[in-house]
């Protein structure tokens, strides 16, 4: 048919509306085309934003298909099948909002009245981060039935808070010349604002010739694009970093000036690990020129000793730097090579290349101010640091940067704030929304801010939280410990047992490590479960009531989370009226809060979390319900005084982050090279646990609290020898966790990409074990097992099996989602041994044994079950677990 | 009169397939139909292994075999070099799909259009307004986003790409970015030995 009307969707009659993407945490700025008939036709990047500069990643590009998913939750649903199980059909019936709210309010009020601690929240809405704080209004509930922030961020966030006073960190795209990515996909596949970072990364690599080295067990996209891929045995990355540190210090490739003047590396440490202090609590350094101890801020200091052993006030002590040097004696390239399988020559060479590129001593003038120029930076994320010794892992990577002086320097490794609230927010010298300015009162050192998601949960025995957060003063919530505590509550002295659950935009049964059968048992013991979401998932299958939330394109929000090189606020606004009988999360939580009598408390929590007190006219008042539009407007006004009308027109207020926020914003105070703060908190906790006679205090892993990273070996390396291979999970840019696998366009690009189509195994390993392409294999760890099809690739370490997130769904009701051979996280432990008592970081690498279940059938087409490649029907027919 | 062409910078491309999705979104293509996609291939042996990502699309050849073999002259070349299919003339013989050395054309089947993207025979409003552009049983392919280009915009795949790995422009304009890149970075044509004179060039 001849058509005069356009056939291309962006050209059809309609209008463009600026809004944001919500397919990950990071609110890239988008333009959405809506036809005259109100059909959403196209999503593009908004070119006016210096963040994603008019582009989107595939997740963002696929956004409009989520809106039109026929299997979206369209009305409140009530379960009519009393039986609950992982694949049990809830037999949902639609009910009215009135009935839904009646039931939800009745059940939650019961819990609130009995004991608010009996609620297990799993609230993980991307971008409406303030919702995560709702349980605080629910009688001060601080439980976490999810690990979404901890799987990757357990060790990451507190260390950033202690070193940079930020939540995240990244390398500086503008000036870096030598970029190391260790176990992180920044600039290629994941983490902070990927559609933004990928652009800046391409510019840096291709236009400026930036050299990229990627250290990881699997050849990720970053590894494929890098100048060098350094394969490494999983969970040994800290040792690689310590090996680099050994070479840097041995060959004197260090920025002494930075270490001496801007860090506490010269501060003298006594034999108990604490700084040596005078009677007023001031720290000492050793002046090697005058050969005597002086207070850290003595104006007569001629130089600071970094090495040596000294006597001060009768105490034998060493500079913190010397303590680190002592640790590094065991971290020779040869020793590190044996443990990491990275050749010693590679460690030597990369250390030298890194130090050369760092240009120690160079300076640069930016905006009229002179900074050190250090264009060599070590970046890292979950793969490198998400292991038992999370705190030490993160600390080690930071120190690589500190040694060459590239911490927070142009070209180096910089801090990234979670939320910057208002335009002139100074995260060092200014008050945060709820944390104090850095005073430098402790001998000029930065005031640590280990907590930025929520205030510290106070110690208590018996515990008030089901995940033992009462004993993790520095940690991000290890929600997976629920697997342990709710199975053996008496062991931990609980005087309550939870029976209610609220799941909002979360899939806790998918994200939490641990024995899956125990998780299912915990779920089946719940008296009442309510879920709030756009689509159903493996966890909502257990709910009694599901409440439909608006899709991204139907809702309001104002946010900008962890932008690496920009700042501002991004407006999400509806482009159409809601398709179904859904509500915004704000309206849902307001209604529930009002009905159970906690609305005022909820408004107080929102004021607190969002820092509205900084402009008191924005404060939410008691007795009133504030909708998503009103809260979004306040966030915009708080940022730059512009109202919603302005934001609806411009879409955002994003600009490049100013140099004063990025580069050495703490100048004048000292960065913690040595974290005495950690052992001080350890000893406070120890004392409290002793006073309260906490029965498990002697089982607590006190050695996890370390002021410096050392060469301790993660327990994952010490599993019984029959578990002779490592298994890791991964995603690439197409996937957000796995929740977007329900979108057909994502399904199409994922299932055409070999890395997502089977469990990756090295060819030599496969040959040794008689495994051929597409054989059905099983991975068994001490904690669980999964199945999948073998996919032979040169791009994986020979001891490692790599499992894409795409293979780990098990819901089988959704027409597009392909059930896989089991959730990877069930291979992981949920015990105290494998969690960092310091940071809450859990182990994300598994030790497994590999077995072949069956060879690929000759006529494989016959045995593909449903729309998955992973469950040969013969296996199903034999009744084996899938 | 411009001579439209595209340059693909393989150094920038990260194989994310945002282009694949943007194209499907722009053109309402049903499941299984990809006017553009990104191939990936492993090279080398561990530990010296790497992977390359290669976006492919219709090359809008200057001497296209698809046009030559078309029995009804449904496939035609515009003055600006864009190769299109007139769906009113196409009889769906598939000769063009066979003739194309790049395998970048398909004959549209009924099944994916009826089944819908969500596979249940329920078409989303997006599909309902989009599918009618197609005539089932005719040859379809990338059109270099001819309507966008006529309005002075870039093709959808170029527009979305987060690493700006795709560059579109007038190959006859010596100052255009495409010409400069081909010259400076030594752009190569895909399967040049087939002599179809493709107008998509690759930079390594």
C-alpha cells in the first residue's frame, strides 16, 4: 500500500517529551515521542544533557516495550491459591484498590502493633531511592530482606565513604591516560550511567589514545576493547593490587609529597594498631631531619618519615606507611603470581607503566587553580572487590591510586556522590542531608562517612534486625544473612520472628545468595506478603497481594544517582496517562501509611532523606499526603531553585561536574591511608558485645576489621578440594540484573550474543573434562547447584566457569522470559564465615565441581523445552530438578 | 544531491546493540527481523584472546545485486543512493535475499506479525500502529532511515549509539565527517571482492 503518512516512528505526527530512562539506577536523559493518538512511538537520548549526550544504551532504547508488556500488573491482585511455592500458580484474581488497601493496611497494622520488627522489607525501586527508607517510619524497622546494594557495594560504599566521603568512585575521563578496570564494567557494560560513560570512554580511548587495561577472569566487553586483558583467578584481585603496590614501593615509584602532606601515611602507629597520641589525643609523626617525633601539625616539621621504627613516649611505633610496607614483604610479584595466575612479569610491567603514566610531580591548571596531574587510575567494582574481605579489597585498590598520588587528582581515581541535593553542596566541608561536615578535628583527618544509604543502625542485643545489622556498624546491609538467622533464630537470641513481607520493585529470591530451599521455607512461613511492582517475578509469586505501580513512562520523579562526571537533577515525567489501574509508589505508600497511622512519620523520613530542611519552605508537613509530582518538584527546587514548569520544559539541570567538586575537594585535611577508624569501631563493638554477653561474640570474625589491606586469603579458596573450579556470574550492558529479560527487544539481542547463551568454559578445560559444545552440565558448590549448557570460549580463565545473569531466571509464567538452569546465587554461601564482618560484603565467587549431565542430543531441536535452551525435555521427563 | 553513506568505527563499537533496538523501535520490525545487528566473534587463543564487534546493515550498494535480480523493479535506487523496496511492486520471490552477499534482506513472513513481540497473539499499541507499514510476503530491509534523512536527521542507529561508533553523511562531500574518517582511518568496505560498491565503510 502506498503510504503518504510516515512509516518511521520518530517522524509520525506527535510530540517529544523530555523525561528519563529507568532501566537501571541512573536516569539518563531521554526524549519520548508520543503520537497524536497517545501511542508511545520512540525513545531517544536527550542531546541537551552532558551526561548521555543524546544517546542511550540498549536497555534505555527498549524502555517503551516495558510500558506495553501485556503481562504487566494491571490491577491489584489477590492470591486465591493458598499453596505457595517457587512454581506454584498464585491464581491471582483482580480486586479493587479499596479492597487491596483494606487488606494490606489491616495486615501491616497488625504487624506494626504486635512488633514492627516483624516486617521484612525488600524495597529496591530504582531511582526512587527515598522509598528504601519507608521502614524507618514503620516503627523504626531497619530490616533488609534483599542484597541489591551489598552484592556489589558492601565493601565498596563504606570504603568510599571513609576515603572520599562519597558513595561511589570512578576514574577521571577528562585527563586519564592509563586506565585500569578490575572486575568492573565502567565505560563499557555497566555501573555508573553507562550510556554516559561509554561515550566518554570511547572519546578517551579513540580520540585521546587512553590506554586501557582490564583485569578479570572473563573477557568482558571491556576486556575485548582494552589494550590489554589480564586474565586472573577469581577473588585474587586484592593480591594483584598488593603486588603492584609492592613494585611501586620497592622501586620508589611513589608520590611522597602526596603521602606525606595529604594523607595520614606518616602518622605513627603503635603495636596495638592505634595511632600514638599525646594526652590531648593528637597524632605524632617522625621528622627525620631533626630526628624527633612531632605532632602532626607542628609548624617546625622539616619532613615526614614514611618508613622506619621509632620510640615515642615509650612506645615502639612505625609510620602507617611502614606498616603497609611490612605487609607487602609477602606480596612479591612471584608470590602474587602463584596465587593470582597473573605472570610476575605482567605485574612488574603494569606497575611500571602505571607509575610512568602517573607523571608524579606534574601539575595542571584548571579554572585558574593548580592541581597535581596524575593521569593513571585504578578503577574496580564487583568482580574485583565483591568478596569476603570486601573492605580490604576496596582499600587495596584505593592505595594503588594513593601511592602514585592519583587519588582525587585530575586524570586519577575520584569520588562520586550518591546524591548531591543542592547545587553548591560541598560533600567535604558542608553538611550532607543528614551527616556532618568534615571537621578535621581528629588530627586533621577527614571525618569518615561509612553510611550514606541510611544512618548507622545502633547496637542491640537481642538483635532488632533480622540480618544482624546491629553488629555491623560499618556495613552495607548483608540482607542474605536472613537465610542464616531465620533458619536458626534461637542461635542469635531473637525475641521475635518476622511474619510479614513488603516487596517493592525487588526480586529478593533472585538477588540473595544462600540455600534456596531455606529461602523458600522462610517465604512459606510468612503470614502476609504484599508486593508492589510493574511486572511479576520469582519473588512476587509468593505474595498474597500485588499492587500495580506505574511504569516509568507514566510517572514522576526527580533524581540523579552517582553521576561520575556530571551533576544536576533529571526529571521523569509521564508521557501518557496510565494505561492500567496502577498508582505511583508515592500514592501507595502514602495511603498505606495513613491507614496504619504513620503518615507523619513517613513525611519526616522523606524530609530527612532528601534534606528538605536545607530549604525549610520545602519541608513536608504533617497530616498531608505528598504525591510523586510534589516530591519531584521539591527536589528540583532544592537543587537550583527552579520549579517543575522549568524542569518539564528543560528535562533536567545536568551539567559537567565542576573541578572543585572532583579534584582534591578535601585539600587541607588528610585522607585515610591507614584506617584506624576501622579498628576503633571494631573495639567499640567488641566491648558492647562483651557487655551484653552476646552468645556468638566469640564466633564473630574480628580479624575482618583491618586498618590496612593484607594478604589474607578469602575462604572461597579454602573449600574442600573436590570443588576444584571457580564460578562467577556476570552481566553485560543489555541486562539490568535480569528483570528486563521480559522485554522482547532485549530478549532478541541477548539470545543472539554467544556470551549469554551458555555457561562459558575454557577449551582446554572442556577438553580435559570431556565436555563438548552445548553439553548439559551441572555446577555444584558446597551450598547449591545449577545447570546449563556448556559454551566453549577462549575468553575465560581455565579454572573459571562464567554464568551470564541471562541464564538465571526460573519464573516460567512470562511469555518472553526464558527460564534457566537455576539461579547462580544459590551456589553462594549465606554464613558468617563468608561475609565481611567489617563491610557486610558477601562472597560473590563460587567454588564448584563440574559434572556432565548429558551430551547435546543429536537432534537438539526436539528437546528444547518451552522457549528455553536450558532444560532438555528428557531431563524434565526424568523429573530431575531444573 | 548527496550520496549517503555510513562509517562504522570498530574501535568505538562496544557491541551493545542499542542500534539494533533503536532500529526495531524506529521501524516497527517484528520479532526475528533485524534491519541492523551487531555480530561478535572471538579471535585468538587464551590468554591472548579478544573479541570483535561488527555492526552490519544494508550497505546501500552503488551496484546492488538485489536491484539487478529483481523481476518487477520493486527494488530501486534513489538519486541520493538509498536503496529502497516498493512494497506495491514486490512479489516476494526472494531473489534479492538470495543475491545479497551480505544477507541483509528478508522476505517478511506472516507468523511474527501475527504472534506479536510478546508471542501471545496480543499486539501492543506500538505494534498495532507500526505493522501496517509492511506488506506480508514482501522483501524488507534497512532504508538508511530514509524519512529521517529526508528531514535532515541521522538514522536511528546513528542517533542512539552511546559510543558514536556510527557516522552518517554525504560521501560526495570532501569535508564531511564520513569522507574525512574514511581517508584518515583508512576505511574499508565489507566483502569488497563482491564488487557491489557498498556505501558502508569500516574503520579498524
